[in-house]
C-alpha cells in the first residue's frame, strides 16, 4: 500500500460524502481510506458506510487533533499518510498523484500540503509547482509549514515521532518544526488543492483562528502582523467580490470572521509584548 488517507470526522454529514467521493475518484489506486470518528451522532456513520474504509472509533478518547491523527495512522498501512479533514474536499482527480509525486521527487521532504481554498473556482486554475520551506522560512511563516487539513507525511518519520497530543492545536506545525530542526524540509504542492468548507459559524471560526495564532506565538514567537488597516482592505475586497458574484456571501462572512480572529490574536500579542517591555524598563 503506497498511501493511506486518514480522515478525522465528527458530525460531518454535510461534507463527508463529498470528501469520500473525491477520494474514491482519485486516479492513484494504491490507496486506502482510514476514518477516525469521534462519536458522530448525525448521519455520518451511515454515509461513510457507503465507501470502503477502515474505521477507528475515537469516541471514548479525549479529543485532540494530534491524538486523533495518531490513532488513524496507527491503523493505516501506507508508506505515506495523507491527512484530510472531513470538511476539506480534494478538487482534482490527481490530488493524491500530486502529493505523492512531490514526496517521491524530494527525499528531504518530511511532509507536504496542498492549498486550502474557500471557493471551488479558486482551486480549478491549472496551477502547478512546489514551494519548499526550510527552518528559516518556517520561522517567518509557521502557519505555512504544514496544514493537516490537506497534507501528506512520511509514515517512517511519524513512527520516529508521532504528532503531539499535548498541544491544543497546531499539531501539524509543531511536528513540522521538529523535523525542520533536523534538516528536513516541507513544501506547498500547488497542484493538490482542497475546498475548505468552514464547518463553524462566524463567531466560532473567528475564535478558532485567534486561538491557533496565539498558540503559534506561544510556540514560535510568531506575530501575524495583521492590522486594522489590512483588515479593512480585506473587507473591501470581499465585499467587491460578493457584489460581482465571485464569492458566496455566507462564506465571505466566515472568512472575514477568521481574519478578525487573526487580528485579535495579533492585538493580544502586541499588548503582551508592550507589558513585557514596560516591566523590563521599570
């Protein structure tokens, strides 16, 4: 088995069928699907029953992103592991080919990931190419080090060092940082996009983004640099795209809420830094 696609699910009836259909349509045939379900109470179990898969029941374990992935990978057989969230839909039939091809072409890659887009049309452009990141680049933009919503890793490296079950989020960045520190690299594979169907409402999604960027600051000292002015510019661009019919209004509201969450995290970090500076000078 060349690659195992590990999918984390919980009450994912709105999207899981579309995700599994996209995985089933891949031209890359040496694959399996492993589904880690955290106790879904909606129609998720019925939908996943229509597709071949190995099921991992994670309902009796305390949820953690890293812990759920580790449980799925433990049941997987592939040389590579593609990690996919149940609300991220691969947009091309050669999605797996692109991810596996990047890993096969460069043995220095510990992992790679495909772009996450909010509108289907954004993932259909014939973009190709691989953007490689080393440790120095990671410290500039750790949120681009690895994205387990749509990623691939070497199972042999996971066996050396599984995902952390201690961090509340950003388990992908924490894992990538470990191997980047050892001289490996990661990469963005532009030919492997996935449609990110935001599973939360605007408030919850904004809070999620704020938490993720605060964790990145705690772990790596990263500051997003989002200001009120850049936030307003993004809002104007989103409004224009909605007016021109290029963006869904509801998706745009949630995307902007995520930007507000990122701005809030940047604001918290700046305040924390100023308090620290005042203490040092007093």
